[in-house]
């Protein structure tokens, strides 16, 4: 059943979301999945916000900031 005020059920977290977030970062993930920022935020919380952010920071340290991949 949809949440109050929602017309449809929440979109489930994609199976490859964690790795895709690490590779693309926040700025690229919305475009990649064609979803609203609120959906991305919910997915991040579900998948472990602190762990994802740390993994993204580590990825940037190892590979550099790549604007072509979303940053």
C-alpha cells in the first residue's frame, strides 16, 4: 500500500545501486536511474548512508574526481 499522499508504491532499491553510487556519486545517480532526489536519498538511507559516503570518498581518493562519470 502506498504511503499517505503517494499514488504508487516506493520504487525498490536497484540491485546495483551501491556500486553505481560509489562510481557516479550523487550528481550522476539521479540521471542514471531517472529518479527524483527524494528517491535517491531514501535509497542511500536504506543502504547505509555513512558506509556509502565513506566508500565514495575512498573511491575519489583512489581514482580522482571524474566529472564525466557524474562526479
